[in-house]
């Protein structure tokens, strides 16, 4: 299953709806290109909606960290939304749960941006 990405604006925050698998190859490239494209257009408040992401491998985790770093280095914020149990557990195991700002409610997540 390939990864699909769509973006939408909610109160000045770019919500990136993702579905599929973030894995080595296509999935991580799509994520990287999406973040790079948003930053190049000046979008600094990015919310990754992972509600329909079924699987993330180590490459996908690396890409999430890389995206987080890229956005922060440009003075922006990146938050995660709607983690599935599998993705939530993965972030717990890798100790990345404390690195990312993770929300379960889109309205609250959008409101949490500065």
C-alpha cells in the first residue's frame, strides 16, 4: 500500500493528512518532500495527522525526526495528531514520545500552536 498525503489549512496551521505506510523508499520520500515543500512556501505550523497511518518502520521514524528537526530549525512547530495504537507504542519504545508534541484532538492541536 502506498502512502497518500493531502494538506489543508485550519486557522493558519497546515494539517497534513497521511494514510498508508511510512517506510523505507516511497513513504519516507513522500513525507520528506511534503515537509520540504511546506517549509519552502513559508508554512511553519505543521500538524501531521497520522490517524490512517498503518505502519512506520525505522526509516519512517527517522523521517519523522528529520521533519521535526527541519521545521524547528526554520523556527516552526511540528505536532503529531491521532496516533494509532501501533504508532503510539512505537514512539513509546523509541523514547520519541517525549520529543514530539502529540495530540488526540484536532481542534486542541490547532489551538496549541503559538
